[in-house]
């Protein structure tokens, strides 16, 4: 089993690259690059296709793994600094930073949040392979992980979550990326930022459309400085 073999790698950097390659190989083989539905039949059905990812789907996991491992290795460089990656709840981080980039899950105007835990549950299971069986919600068709609550996907808690986050890092430059048609609105985010920052700038709007959506939206970048 690939996941078990990766866990036996002693070098933490090589192990990270191996997990990256495995995850990317899994994602690229999935319909819509997600694990949120029992829809593997879209890839495996013997039907005529008129879209461009059939070649990707037909390529072996081994080939994809080697490709992404090579890409990761080519991206490694030294910036001459001591670098640190932190995997914690944002409210549990104690360090201070010059700049904080905030790109939280998005809540639509209808109040539904983007649940990345559900979208990529399979990868979470892989990286917790020895405990995976106890994490699965067996009542679901696609065997997702048991639900966990998050303030970032709750329309009733999202305002206080942003306020708490801005307050926690009020000594840092705050850069916030969010959709123009979301909850909170851009004006509401600016209002919350101005509680802690004297200078708030709306830098840019970029139009885009999700592959599974017919709606066009705009991505907005807000910068808060003291």
C-alpha cells in the first residue's frame, strides 16, 4: 500500500513530497477533482467523451505519481531563511507575523458553506491511514469522514469568526481574499477590518467561474494596514 510505504520514509521532506505526489495523483483521477460524491462511474463508464481529461483519467497512478514528485522536486529552492509550516487551527497559533494572508472557505448568499473537509475527505483519510476506519461515516454513499463543525462554514458564526481573526492578528498587515457575492459581503468585511485597521484598501476584482457552477463571480482582495 502506497500510504503505508510513505509512512515508513524517515526523511520528513521526502515524506511530504511523496504525500503531495500521491494526493495530486488521486485528485487528478477524480471527476471534477473532488471526492464529494459517489460518481466514479463518470470516469469508468465506457461512453464517448467530448472533454479533455480522458487522457488524464487513462494515465496510470504510477505515472501521475512520478510526474508530481518530479514537479515538487523542481520547485524546491533555498531562500536563505529558516522556514516553518504550521498545521493548526488559526485561533491556536501563538506566533506573530508581519503579514497574514486570509483565504477562508466561502459562504454563498444562500448561506451554504464550501466544505473542503467533505470535498477532500479521502486525502484526509490517507494521511491518517492507521486511524481511517474509525473516522468514516459509513451511512454515506461515498464513505466520507464524520462531520466536524467549523465557524467558516456557518453563516451564523462567520461574522464573529472574522472579527475574532482580525482582532487576533491586528498587529499584522491583513490581506483578505473573498468572493464578492458571499457572506459576509465585501462591505461588511471592510467594516470589520476598519475596527482594527486605519487603512483598508480594496485592491482588485477578478472574475471567474467554478467548473460545477453556471454563475460568474468576482474575487476581491482587501488589504488592511495600521
